[in-house]
C-alpha cells in the first residue's frame, strides 16, 4: 500500500471528518459505517482517487464536487435524495449510490468515463437519457419503481453489457422490445416484476428473441433449446408481432408455445429440437473423423482428399474441436441465424456453429464420398491403370484443376453480386443513418429550412408592399378621374341651363364638340402624367377605368336641343335635376365658352 496510501476511518462512530496532516497524499479514504451527516474537510484530500462513505447518514453529496481526481465513489446506504456535485468529476468511472432515496437519474452529462453505475434500491420511476455514457457497461436498476421502458432504445448506451430490472413495476412484458438496439447486452434480470407474477410459460426465449446477444437471464445461462426456441419465435413464430399494451395476448401465446415443462414431460416440439441438436452433433463427429488425415492411406484415398478444396478442409478442421469431450457441446444457433447479425460466441457456449455445406466443391461422380467412414481402398479410379504411375495420374489432376477453376469462377461471380448488393445496402443504410440519426445533419437541414422560410417570408412581404403601393396609386388615379368627370358634367349642366331656343342649337352642337375635344385632351394628359409618375405600373393602370369622353348625341335637325342625355355611369344629384327643370322653362343664351 506504499504506492496507494490508505486512510481507514471506518466503524469509529465519527460525526465529523477530522483533518489530517497527510491529506494531500491520501489516495483511498474509507469512512464507512460512521455517523457522518456530511463530508466536512474532504476538500483537503486533493489527490483522492477512491472514496468509500457507505452506511452513514448523509442527505447531500455536493461536498465531493472538489475531488476532481476521484475515480471510484461509494455512497451507498445513506439518505441521499438526488445526484449532485459530480459535474467536475470527469475521471469518475465507478459509482455506487444504491440503497438511497434517489428519484431521478440526473446530473451525469459530464461523467462520460463511467463504466459502472449502481442505483439499485432507490425510488427511480423511469430511465432518463444515458446515451452519452458511451463507456457504460453495467447499469444496476433493480428494486426501484420503474413501470415502463419508453425510449430506452435511444436512452441506453449501445455498449451496455449488464442491465438489472428485477423487482420493479413493469406490468407489460412487451416493454422488452425497447431494448432491441442493445447489441452488446449479455446479462439481464426481470424477475420480481408484475408482468411475470404467476406465469405459466417460459419467458426466457421471448427475451432472447428481442435481445439475441443475451446469454444470461435472471442469473441462469440460456441453453441451446432456448436459443432455438427464440430463433423460431423470431423467424416463424409471433415473437415480434406483439406491441406494448398487448400483454394478455402475449401471455396466452407464450403459454401455448413456451410452456413450463420438465425434461421428463417435454413437448413434441422440444423433442424435435433436441433431435435436431443430436443430429447436428453426429454430423460434426462424422465430419471430424473423415477430415482427419491418415498417413497409411493409399494413393486412391489421397486423390479423394485432394478433390476437396484445401481451404475448406483447413477452415473445417479449425472449427472442429480436437477432443472427444468438446464434441458433446451444442452450437449457438442464434449466432448463425440468417435474420440476425453475427455476434461473438459466449463463454458459456464453447462449441462453434456448424460449417455450411455449400462451401464444399463438387467432385467427380466416380470418386468416393469423403463422408463415408470406410471407403474401399481397391475401388478403381477413372483413367488410372497404375496408381503409382505419374503418367496415369496427370489426366485426373487436370480434371480436378478444371473443376476447381469452374468452382472459383462461379464463386467469383456470386461474390461479385454479393459485393454489389452489400454496397447498395450499405449506401442505403448510410443515407438513412445520416438523415435520421446524425444530429449534425438534422440540425443543418433544419437551419437550411429556416433560412428558406425566412427568404420566402421576406419575398412575400416585399410583394405585399409593392402590391399595396400599386393599389394606392390606382386608387388616387381613379379619384382624380372621377373628380375630372364630375367637373365636366357640372359644366355641361351649366351650359344646358344657359342654352336658348332652337336658334342657338348650332352653337350648342359646337360647344359639345369643343367639350369632347377638351375631354380627349384631358385624357391624353392624364395618361402622360401616369406614364411619368409610375412607369412600372403602366400595364396595371391600363387595365383600370380610363377617362372616357362625355358623348353628347347630336341629331341631324337638332330639333330637341334641351334633351341632352347623360352618361350611364355618372349619377345625377337631386339639386342638378331641379336646376335643369327650372332652366328648361326659362331659356337663356350662353354667352361664354368653356
């Protein structure tokens, strides 16, 4: 302990942490089983790497905030109500806060080096986001109040190896589907939850169906029968067709397909599964015996052995175990499933999976099968008269070489197609991963969308302003036109009042023609003003109402001079009507021109 100085103050009924002269060199401090309510004077232990303060009476833990070099912290069996003071402890890798009163998993965003977290026997009701803890391997949450696993497929780190959820309030076994992304999970506990109370089925294959990498469920290793059953549930059964909220339907289905039975009362389906395992074991033993080279074999048997691809024989002998005891093991079928990714072989399953028979090259029909245990040594070979002669052996070697070339070409074509397919799948997955799972890309996409929205809003605002100004100009022009036409109509009424009898009819016609000419001049002037004031709105203004001249109907004889019609689009006021009636009775001569 010279390299790691230890200060042991455990079981001394301390109520306050005493000061120590050598506190700056202490690496490990043990103050367990005391009466400490808070860690006073702990900030003087600047080089502390491990702090053990379990079985005390502490309610707050913020006093550990200054121990920046702390690697291991044990504050179990206290009265803590929250996680605090760990923001600056970036080197912390082992944390034990079990047997406290913590309700929320929080304030761990900076502790990215955590490998072990124990929060068992607390009051936690749900799991918060821990995906930033990429090094976390063990998370103990048993004996809490967790009632659901919502979003745990995104909240838990994918490198997690051990997860304990026993003795919680999970009431739906379908919540296990939230753990399907944990590809490295090896051990899980679920017993003691309400969803498994009084169960009459084996839930372990259902758990492995969602988490194929799991090797230990509730402290017991998953055997090969359960692995095969889980693979059947995934590929052919309804293991993944139930969703959250369908717990009762799942229980009925698992009661029928995965009943709790002993080996003496095993079902017909389990008997078939065990038969499959025994056949696989016999096949491996037979393949192992036939693939073992014999030094005293004749030239015929050596030729038969050469008909196989040497690389295949080498890989086969490497996969097979050398002892007779290892042949008794069974393969991990889940690790070779075509529906699931290949995972590492657990320490509990030592025998490798069966080699694929499709990797064997075709051989001549006349050659004996390599799987026959006792092949007749005197069986003739095609084209061979003297087995020991080199000349007679050449044609057979050429045929074998030709077969190997054909097989290599076929494998090359298949590998090329597989390679192209793998490239396409990888491209699609990378695109999907980039669009949906990459936070930087999604943030950039949202930023670009916001920029486009802002540009569109600015353009729409500008168009609205331009449209509003154009409408205002048009309104002003219409008002000016109406004022000009009203003035002209007033002059026409005044002229009508001053007209005389039929003698002055010619002068009235002349006056009307001169009035038409002035109206046309006024219209041309208004158009010129409009083009000078607003050149851009010329096309819009052209569509509006132009100033039209007041057309006065003139008859050939001018017999009815006083009956001058007015334009239909101009209203005539009552005062004007009265004035016209009065002046029609007393005709006067119009002496002035407009």
